[in-house]
C-alpha cells in the first residue's frame, strides 16, 4: 500500500496514497475519483518559488496536531505544507492543506454583535462587554453564582481554557465550567483515571513504529487522524506479519484497509473485549509475571483475585456471546490470540468507544487487555486513545475546564485540592465552591429549566452537536447567552444575545496538547480580521468588568502558560519544565517534564523515562511503577454490560450510528465553507447497506425519511455493499442534515458522555 510520493503536475497537491473504497460506498467512491480520495494525505512539497516567509506551526484541528510549514507572502498565507521534522513526517491531510483558506474564509465574524429587537446588530466591544458584565452581575446577585456558566472547547488554547476556568471558579465562584470534551473524550479520561489512578495514556505516537498488532476499536483514523493512520499503514506494510484489526460495525475507510475487520453489532464492544479476555485467560495467553507484579483486580466495589476475574469471564465464552456480537466464536478466539501473541500490540480508539452507553467500561477493558497480556509500557505496546480536537486533552482535561476537575488532576470535591488551588491562585480560603458544577447535558438541562440564567459559550456549537437536539436546544433559548465564535453563522449564534468575534488558528498564540500528552506551540503570525480578538484578551476584559481583574497578573499567553506550568508542579502532570520558548524550538514535549532540561516522557510509568517512577520499584519490578495507584498496581475492573439503552423494534428496525468524514471538520462551520472540501465530501447523507436498501426500493441518490424515537429527518442516501446490514451511518457536518434531531441522549453514568453512537430508526423512501 505504501509508495513514494507521486507528483501530479496538474494538481496543486501531490498525492501520496489513494485508497479507493473498493466495493464500499457507491457514490463516495466515484465522487472521490474527481477530487480527493477517502484516505488521501499529502506529502511535503516545496513551495515553487520562495517569495515570502515560511513559519513553522501546527494544524490545530484534530488530536494528531501535525507540524506544518506556513508559507506567507505579503502578510497572507499562501500555502501549508507538512513539516518533515515533525511526528507527522511531512504529511498533512486535506484539511491541513486547506488551512490556508481559513484567514479569508467567507462568513468570518469581524465585529461584536448585540441582539436588538430580535436581530443581531453590530456593536462596539465596549457596548457588548459592558452588557455581558452587567447581565452576569445581575444574575449573580439575584440568583447566585451557580446561575452562571461557561461552556468551552478543545478548539481553544490551553491558556484560554485555564483562564476561563479560573475566572469562573475563583472569580465568579461557580464550578459550572464545562466543554465539548463531555461529548466524547471524557469517557477515556475517566477510564484512565479509574484504571491507572491518573488521566492520559501511558504511551505515545512513536509506539506505532514498533507495534505489530494494531487493535483499532470504534475509531476511523483513516478519516479522523489521517497522518497517524498513514504511520500505522507504513508500519503494517513494512513489518512482516504485522496486522491491523478494526472493530467497527461499518466498513469505514479504516476497516477497508485492515487485515481483520470485525463488523460487530453496535454497542457490543464490551461483550467482545470480555470475550477476548476469557479466551486469553482460558488459553493461558496472559503474562502471569506481569499480572503478578503490576496488576490488581477489582469488581467495582472491592479488590478481588485474578481467579475471581477469570470466573467472572466464564459467561463471556465466545460461544455464549457470538450471536449478540454478530461475530463467529472462532473469529473472536483468533482475534484474542492475535492480540496476546503479537510482539507488541497497540490499541487505538476514539468516539466509537467514547460515545457508547458503556463507554467507560469499554475503555477500562481495553486497558485491561493490555495489562493482562503485558502489552504495555514498552515500545509499540499500550492503550492509546485518540483525542478529537487538537486541545481536548490539554485545555479541557489538564487545565481543569470540566465541571468536576481543577487543574492538573485535582478534583473539585477534594477539600485538599481546593485549598491548594486557593493558595496558588492567592484567593481567600473557601473561595472555591465545593460543589461540582453542571457538566454537558446537565448544564443545558439547567439552562432550560432556569437554574442557569446566563452562559458564556466559546468555541462550540452545541445547538447542533448535542444529542436529541430538540430537547437540548431549549436550554439555549432561555438564558442570557454570550457566544464567542470565529464565524457569524452557527446554529448556536442564532440563540445568542451577544456574539463576539474571536481570532482563529495563527491569529493567536497558545499551546495545544495532542493525544499522546504532547504539548505544542501555535504562534501568532497574522492579525485576526476586523475587530476579532484573541479569547484571552476577551476574558481579561470581561474579568476586569466583573471586578476580578486582580486575579490575572499574567496577561500574555506565555505568562499564563508559565502560571499554569507552576500550578502543575507537585502534581503527577508536572510540566513546569515546559515554556513557550522551549516549545518554539522543538516538535513538542510530552509531560511529565519537570525541569527546563528534561526531555519529556515518552512512556509513562517506566523507569528511566518517567521521572515519577519510585526508586523502590525500579529493580525488583522490572522498572514499571503504576504510581497513580498507591500500591503501584494498575487495576483491571470486572465490567458487565448494562442493559442496552436503545433497542430496535418493529417500528424502529435499524440502528443509526453517526460520525465523521475526512474532508469535514465537526459541525462544518469552517470546512463546509471551503469550496474544495465541500465539493469533496458533498452533501450530508445516510449510508445504508444494500441489504437494507434494496427491499425498501432505495438506491443511491434517493431521498429517505429517517425517524427515531426523538425526531425525523429527510436526506439523501448512499448505498454501501460492505459493513453490517441493519446499521445506517450518517455524518454530522452538514447543517442541512442535522442528525442530532435523531440521536439518543442517554448518558454514560461515569463520564456524562451521551450515547451519540446508537439510535434505533426506521427508514422510508420519500417519493415526492
Ligand atoms: N475529518 C475529521 N477528523 C476529525 C473530526 C472531524 O470532525 N472530522 N473530529 C475530531 C473529533 S472531535 C473526534 S472526537 C474524533 C473522532 O474520531 P473517530 O472516533 O475515529 O470518528 P467517528 O466517525 O465519530 O467514529 C468512528 C467510528 O466508530 C464507529 N462506531 C459506531 N458505533 C460503534 C460501536 O458500537 N462500536 C464500535 N467498535 N465502533 C462504532 C463508526 O462506525 C465510525 O466509523 O475525530 C477527530 N478528527
Ligand atoms: N451525531 C453526533 N454528534 C456529535 C458527535 C458525533 O460523533 N455524532 N461527536 C461529538 C464530539 S466528539 C464533539 S467534540 C462535538 C463537537 O461539538 P462542538 O464543539 O459543539 O462543534 P464544533 O463544530 O466543533 O464547534 C466549534 C465552534 O467553534 C468555532 N470555532 C472554531 N475554532 C474556533 C476558535 O479558535 N475560537 C472560537 N472562539 N471559536 C472557534 C466554530 O466555528 C464552531 O462554531 O460534537 C459532538 N456531537
Ligand atoms: S486535521 Fe489532523 S491529520 Fe489533518 S493536517 Fe490537521 S492535525 Fe494533521
Ligand atoms: Mo470530539
């Protein structure tokens, strides 16, 4: 599959790999021929003529965080190329290539707006922020501090998320601080914290180069983390016997090039993983020495023995669960053997796991498979969840911008942690509220029923991204709503009382953290359009007007970073050795990184690499210390699936799952306004299996009405010949196909993440 970059003279981009979806999605395959392929990424390309300047930078869309070169001419961005020195080895995907269009994107928001007589009208910054401060103060005085809220995003810099969280928690006095990580990645975050005692994965992207078994579950990295997936393909193709296993109900682009595709029934991953664990135990494929030294078992309430774990697994023998999973027992066995017997297995997962009803248990069990087989804490081996946005990890998880979290692993409900933060923030004892704030759907519920009366939403479009949108959009109607965005038209902006324009990408400076604990710096290179401002300035201005300016002595991105870095000291996150200056000179640094000369940590919990490994564990424990747990042992939980949240019935016989396509970013507010990307992905659609479509007389291009227990929607169809019959897929980027009118809002009870990946539906052809 791999090959040398092919230059294409007629095309401004060079095509390195074109993966036609053979036998897959009918229309997508043919459409792609004229534009970009389903899994196409670009090799480095020197600018034809070096007329301007070139700056090193990063793409701040997905959690891969590719290093790039930005070519500038007379102050304008004229091209974006992959950085060969960076972890993406010079490759970027189509979205990275099209970053060059962002500064001039049509529909950029350039001026603040205030709603007057139902219409958003231009206003000055002073008018807009005075109004915001006045209304927030009114609500705080009349209804209390917990009647205001902040909802942020993994799109924002770490410095912005940290500052917003500090303003609301230490200034306003509420923990109503949350963000869009609650719609996905938080499930993995909670699972890591449970299994290892600490959030964030043990390994790193470089592990891909050493693995010989890639276990990809509920992720489609060919579309969503394309350059990382290219690295996976390169390794698979160059290492004899290496194999990609893909667990996904649909024949995604990733599944199509995998060696083994387990097209499971949606929502049965926990059954599959338990079943694999049963095989691994029954066939003695586990690493007894590793288990003995480094693993503890727990039934969710108390420690149990390895024997108890094995007894628990008995009911998951492949023959007992094959029908439910939809995969033959022998294939489950073979997959388990492959996982265990490889030299190094790495698991990659993302929203397909995070957005299941049993998400946290599934993520626990993924780590558990690594722990019982010893495929962890060595090159090529370990669980590595893929984060969505470029800063879902740093801004929201590490900087403490989720309802229950204070910075760097500290918890709102822990009095010791609150006291520590009060001292660091130099605010009086008792300033920080001990009450966990509203998270995600809870927050929109509280906005709907009047408990939250004023909210600031920054870098998110919840009116479209929340599940069961008819219900949750109500939450946006009632409160005084301030929206900070980069474009002037989003579904959320339609509810805004005040709309504020923000700087985008290289119009501002800040740090982003990718999936593997890697911090990278984005430097400012151009000014934002019109009066748009860096969110950091907006927050400082608002803080002054709310009377909390004194909390913020650090006023530049670099100084705010230094403050957060000092807050990380004395925690297991310690990145106090990382500064903007250091990041400017390298391709990112992974924490822990406690001193200015520390090289960063590739593999956590490993002596010689991770500075926190306790001395006593070095020799006798093979140099591994899961120090997040007091006894140094990571925990394997006995996790049984819950009752399915949404079942098919005569009225709703099919299962809908939702997700992404390569060319489009999230709710499409940016990418669907870039003509090349819009043309390549074309309209949002329902992907139906031929076996479901034919009996209903449905062909590619027809329009169908899709109904779930929550709503209905009409849209075009693409018929697929691969994947699981009974499963319908729809992407959520297209405003014309708002699929969240259909999706379920049942929450995972540990992470609060909604089960966006499963809804029972009926499909009918629309003839008029
Ligand atoms: N091109 C592009 N890339 C992106 C994004 C984007 O919008 N566009 N968004 C970013 C963000 S925020 C995120 S969170 C990530 C998400 O990255 P991914 O998780 O890779 O993307 P999704 O398309 O949401 O879902 C992945 C797969 O999960 C499968 N799936 C659905 N239900 C199940 C199930 O029950 N079990 C299993 N095993 N699989 C299931 C779907 O069929 C789908 O192919 O992508 C990031 N990267
Ligand atoms: N059906 C379905 N729904 C889903 C998912 C799914 O798989 N299926 N996935 C969920 C997941 S994982 C996620 S992460 C969410 C995403 O949900 P959201 O974050 O709500 O959606 P986005 O489109 O990413 O919204 C980002 C908004 O911020 C703006 N923006 C972009 N960059 C910046 C910036 O630098 N500053 C500011 N101020 N604004 C900016 C964009 O214009 C856009 O309006 O969607 C969730 N919803
Ligand atoms: S969207 Fe992701 S894979 Fe594509 S260039 Fe940007 S960071 Fe890289
Ligand atoms: Mo996400």
